[in-house]
């Protein structure tokens, strides 16, 4: 009897997740994805070096050294304090994921970086970060915690967090990319939709062609298009975009799978 009730509750939760679809995602006077709160960092040498090392498959120890260089560089960068904290939060999330994927011997590193990321997100919120920046970072944290400690409760909240953020702030480029990635990679049972994900990445491509974006955002868009076309059975376009993404970073498993590497 108890097992039957649990199964019904689980089914109800999954059904509710399927209903979490933004109703007015393009209702804004500002073009979708045209606002990039991280634009002051587009050419940041230290942030770029860290991401290039990690996304080219570099070792975790050197990644931590590069993170330390980023931390040391920010006080004299001229960026607003909230932006410094938000950038470090993003870097910590990426480092946490990298540590978790490197091996169980780095689990403590991963957890340490996740805790630091959460602290930095709250610091950024306190110091005036735009609402959408905080919401995107919070959603990423919930998603990454699942990779680090298997928190299913946080993983289950991620789809609605991504949807709500984009619905409230469709103008924010990173809210668009977050939700596009969520639709493309989430299982259908929790609201994933490969066609919708591709369409959102196509919107992001239009933004990329009209506005300057950082190389890491360009990679996210190109790799998202590659995966989107692949999932929608357009293998020729998938390979074209994968080749462009590979010119930026070389260690993405989805891109490399499309290229047969």
C-alpha cells in the first residue's frame, strides 16, 4: 500500500514538471537574449585561461592554480563587486564539476568548490547582482549539486528554476542558454524537448550574430546547435556546428561524439 502511494506521488510530481512551460517567454520589450551582464568580462584573460584549460581537458591541479590567478586578478579588474563574485561563483561551479568528473578521490574538492560557489552567489546577491544573474547561478548550483552529491531533490527543482528564470528574464542571454540546455538535455519525462531546445539555441545563434559574445558563450551556442541538430536527425548541420565548436574547446564529449573522435 505504501509503495503504491509513493509511486502515485512520484508520477504526480513528474506530471507537474511536464507542465512547467513558460507561457510568455518572448514577452519583453528588449530582444530575447540581448542582455549580457557578464559582457565586461568578454575578453578577460584570466577567466578565459581557466575555461580553456578545463574545456580542453587539462588536469584539475593546474585548473585550481588558474583559479587562484583569477581570484588575484579581480580586485584590480575594475569590475563591479557583484560581477567579481558572480564570475568566481561560475568558476567554482565549473571547477566542482571538473573535480567530480575527474574521479572519486576529488570528491572533497568538488564539495568544497560547490560550497564556495553557493557562498559567492549569496555575496553577489547582497552586493547588487541583477535578479536574473542570481537565478541563473542558483539553478546551475542545484544542477551541479546533483553531479557532486547525487541530490535528487535539487535535480528535480532545476527544470522549473530554469524555466522560471527565462520566463521572467527572456532578455538575459544566460537565462536563454540555461533554459535551452535544459530542454535539449533533460529527459522527456521531466519536460525535455529536443525540438524546443534546438529552437532556443537557434535564437541564441541570432543573438551571437548580432552582438559580441565571449568565446565560452560562443562555444555553448555552437555545441548546443550541434547537439540540437544531432538529436533532431540533421547530421550534416550537426557536424558543421560541432566542427566550429571544436575550434574553441576540444574536450566536450558531445561534440567529440558527433565528430567521431
